[in-house]
C-alpha cells in the first residue's frame, strides 16, 4: 500500500478502509497470515520476517495517529481546569482556614488557605489592593487562578507561622489584651516580615522587648528564662536585625549552669557559631574576675568610725588587719566566691539575706556599705557586657 503524506486528505476512502481494518484487528490477522506463509516458504528467514513485521506494524500505528480524529474527551459545557489548577488541588491539603466565601488562595508548601483579600490587604503590603478578576486572568499569564480565586505561592513562609499569624490577624485585640509568648511572637514576627506587615511587626517586637529587657535595675528582680529561649532570641536578633535582644539573651546564656553543661557534653545542641561562643567565654572570665574582687573586698574601716558607733551604739567587733581575713573567710566557707561567679545578679540577692548572720560581728554601717557596693557593681557590669561580649561587632 502506498504511504500517504501528512498533508493528504484523511477522508480518502482507501485510507478510511485502512483505519477500520487496523482498529478491528483484521489488519493484524492478515499480517500474521502473511508472515506465517513467508516463514514457511523461507525457513531460514525467521528473524528477518519478524523484524519486517514489527516495521510494518510501527508504520501502521504512525499512520493511524496522524489521521486520527481530533475530538476532545470533554464537551463544550464542561471545559477542563487548567493543568496547574488540577495539580494544585490534588497535590495540596486544605487548611482549617478554607473559607467558602474567601476570594484569595495562599499556597504555603503543600497547604492551601482560602482567605479574605480585604483583611490581608489591610494589614499586609505583600498583597495588591485590588485582585485580578477571573475574566482578566488571561491577560496576566503569570497569575494562577483556581475556582475564580488568584493563587499566591509563598515559598519563604512556614505553615505553622502563617497559621499563628492568621489567628491574630482575625482578632488583633488579643495582642493587646494577652501578650504573646516568645514562641507565638516569633511566629508572628517571621510571618509579618514575609508578608510585610509593619503593624504586627512593631507589636511583636515590643512583646519580645518586654520578655528580654535591655535595661537592668537592682529594684527589679531578674527573671531567669530558659537558655533555649535565649538561643531562639539570638536567632531572631540576627535574622531581623534586633540588637536590643542580644545583650539580655547573651547574659542569660552567660549565667545558665545548664547551658554551659550542655555545651561541654553536647556541642551539637548549641546552634551558635564559634565566634559567639568565644564572646561568651571572654565575658565569663571577665565577670568571674570582677565578682571575686567584689565579694572578697571587706567594708572600709571608716564605715564604723567612733562617732557613728557612739551615735547608734553599734560597733564592729573585728578591728584592724583582722577585718579583711574575717570577711574573706566567711564568704569562702559558704562557697559564694566560686559558685556566685556564674550568676552574680542572682547571688547578690542571696548574699544580702546571708548578711543577717554577720550582724553579730559587723555593724550596720559596714553591711549597708557592702550591699550598696554590690548593687552599684551589678549596674556597672551590665553596662560592661557590651564590651565583654563585643555586641557592637555582632550585628
């Protein structure tokens, strides 16, 4: 049979007959009979006959595909969804925030959120003020549409962070009435940074600053936060340029027994670069040295001058050169010289309580002078942490 070119009329009678024969299987049977007879006539040409048969069948299939009818598998009333839309629906999971009346879809990893554009555009500069209508989507080839809603794919955002952000986006008053924890504030900060929400960014930064105050006051007791929270705060400070979190977070690590023990036995759990660890080592040595000098320094002799003793009726029972030895021996025996060096801010409070045991030997003026000197030293050391840690070089 003569081979037809691609441009020949597929409605030719001979061609239609050829296609009907191939579709019914009769063409295959006739080829079998032909090759069987040829093989019997020439027994030694089996391999040649088989290859010839495969070649003829391949040509027949190609001819059939060329002239096959081009009718779509669907009717004009049910047009198919775009391939991207089908892939999106089958490969994704809907989040609990899939509102039937929503008009915008967010895709984060494999999770879909159908939300209200008006609220997102009000607080987030990431989204345009006006959405593309379905009738206009053809003019914006890059804009994916599903169920009449534009789809925004956000690859730099975590699903959990977005869910937390949407919780407070739908009820912003919660941020004012119920200050968020560090974990929640961190999620909101990461999401608001990606979605460009200045309002939520400023609110959660204030919440983080209240958790990690950068100022110290002797009248305000320091709260020892978990050292793991301090690591998270340092990470946030690096990622979002928040230098005000660096000092309080590093000071927490500096004073944490558990942190130093973990660093000694399981370095992999500490996601800090070596440069930050060297800063902590340097600050720890400087603080321990300053602490020992402070604790072992006795009250000056002029604190219990004779005129004061006559006025109050109280005088120290330790005089002269024995004062320094008596004072140092008391604090060394109780372990404050070495143990207190890890956390001076906490141990000064404990030492003030222990001073009650010294009132039998030391006068009120001497003990009061030492407690005031301790408070002044803590304020001075808090300011020196900037130099000890090299904070200006961190960010």
